[in-house]
C-alpha cells in the first residue's frame, strides 16, 4: 500500500521514538490536510457568487434602487434624466364680485373756516310772506342777526324806511295784491346775491356770490324761483352794512300753491363778523 501523501500535503514526519508521546498526538492526521485543501477554495467561490447575485438582482416587479440624486446638481443622473422639481404654485381664489353702490348727488363742501380778523356766528333765519289784502305788509330781514320785521310800505307809513335801516332783504307783495304775488329782492343799498346749490359754501365763495346782485324774484312761481337758483341747498349771501359776510343756507321751502300763497323759506344763517 502506497502511503505517500497527496500532492500539496506535506509528508507526515516519521515516528521518532525519542520524542515524547504528546508531540506525536498533536500532529493532525493526513486526511485533515486533504479536506482543508478542498473546502477552502470552495468557500471562496461560494462567497463570490453570493456577492454578485446580491448586487445584480432585485425583487420581482421592482427596479433596482438607485442612489439618491444630489438635488444641488442639475446634471446628475441616476436611472434616467433628473428633472428639477418646480416650487408648488397656488392659484388665488377669485375675488367675489361686488355690485357698485348707487351714486349719490354730491353735496356742497362746507368750509366754515374764519379768515384772520373774523369770527363765525350761527343762527336761524326765515322769509315769511305778510298779510297783503288788508295791511299790505312786507318783511325786512337783517342778515347780521337773522332778525325780521313786518312793516307796512312807505306810502302807508312814512317811518317804514327809517325802521328798515340795517336790513338786507325785502319780501313784499305787488302793489295791488294781484295774482302776480310776492317778490324777494335786496334793499337798495345792500349787497346780496345767490350762491348756487353745489357751490362750495365758504367765506370766499359767499363774498364773491354777494357781488352778483339780487333783483326782484317772483317767489310764488316755482319755475322762476328754481331757474334763478333759489332752491334747497343754495344760499343767500350778503356783505352786510356792518362789513360782515352772511350766508343764509336754504334748508326748507314750502307753501307756493297760488298767487297769494308765496313760500316760506327757512334755514341756517352763518355770519363771519369782524372781530372787535
């Protein structure tokens, strides 16, 4: 029987009777070297096959996972072109449609500022037709104070003109108390005019309007009165005999129903008086 060792396995040392028994027992048997020479190469091959299979295969129905792309690099690729994600956009909800408010008739701008050297005072005024058929009365109005007096005309009372000094307005019937009715006009030496509705109501505007004059105005004829501008919202303006600027704002007109039913006019009187 050939006891030579297999190629690659060192020969077993010959028995040496001089060596201790423990030394002979520690040497591995010859077959152990042969098994080690076969198992070690096979283990290396199996490990290589396992690693290759793990890297090149993926679960059924799923693509191999790719490394995460660097979002800071626009040209990097994983399993295809990298598409930059745009920031999300949000559409604003449409604004509710609003119906326009109905337009309003503009009101005059009131500027009651007093210029240097003047003080503003406020009171009421009124124009009222007198009794014509019996006494033939007429009304005189002082626009410095808003006070009025009912007087008989000069032909009936010679003192009427004297008593009416300091007044700016005269509200009177025609000479015969006929169907022509009542008239309003400025006193002969007074400066009076109409500030139209919608014009700025102020010291300067009223002073300018006073210079336009006020001739006889038929009060019981609505069309004449309105065409001349004596309507609610307008004002009678005057430079009074005391040097004040008076603005009588018309707030109410009533009673013009016939020749002898001339209207009553009332409102607020603003007076810029010279400071003392």
